[in-house]
C-alpha cells in the first residue's frame, strides 16, 4: 500500500486571508491537547474539541510562533495553530464568504445543517434534464442522467441519479442536504481556501 503524502503546510498570510474572509459570527472546530506533556507535533493525542470564534482563531494565529502552519502528522485536515492547538480545515473552508448570487430568488437555496455559511443555490429543469448550480458569481448547468444505480454521483459529464424527483427530495432533506452543497460546490470548481 503506498504511503500517504504529508499535508501541505499553510503560509501565515494565506491562513489569515482565509479566516478574514469568513463572517464575524463564524465558528471553527478546534482541538486542545489535554495533557501538558503532550503536543500535536508528534501526532494526534488526547484532546478536547470546542468551537472557537473568528476573533479567537485570529488571535491564536497572530500569537503563534509558526510562520508556516503544518498539519498534524497523519491528519491532513487538522491544521496546527500552536503545538497544543489545532483547527479543522473544513470549518474554515466551509465558512468562506461569497458575493451575493444574482437572481437568487429563482433558485432553491440549501445550507448545511451545522453551518449556515456552507450553502449552494440550485435549480432543476425536469423537462430538459438539467440542474443549474450557482454561488456568488459562479454558475454551471449540468445534464442529469436518470435511471442509474446512483442516488447522486457527479461525473465530468453529468450528474447521475435514480430519478430527478428523488434527487430533489434528497437535496431538500435536512439530513442529506450537505451532499447537495458538496456536489454543487464541486461542480462549480470551488477550491478550498486552506
């Protein structure tokens, strides 16, 4: 089995820009080492999770001795702010601000249940068998292929599903709608900020 590549460290300037591009009331999932003799530089250790506010994360970045923020060895989605404190990268990436979506009232808006800033706009056309995703200035129309074995699967050419009615039901279901956001952002080519 090939070894996993280590996570790419994040420069201070890029991390600050990413956190500053989040709303004032955004919350970020962080982990604090519990035992004083342990830290995350050697790997994941016993920690306590909690949410940090945007101001708290910015303060930790400013106070940190790191100029380049590494990931915890073996955990690329955990970005170290200090040797004893990490922040989950997706909590930063999923809270990024986007400009207002033009014609937003013509789309259906869905957002993740645990993060209101993790959202997407979509519009389905059952006659033409297409779906349009939009967020900010980005917009993309994708053809939909029905009667497949997939509940939803985005490919380079289309979005595959069993049928459009069930696809729309799952996109609107509060339990499954983070999938709609994930698929929509992937279709729009939105890259992670960190």
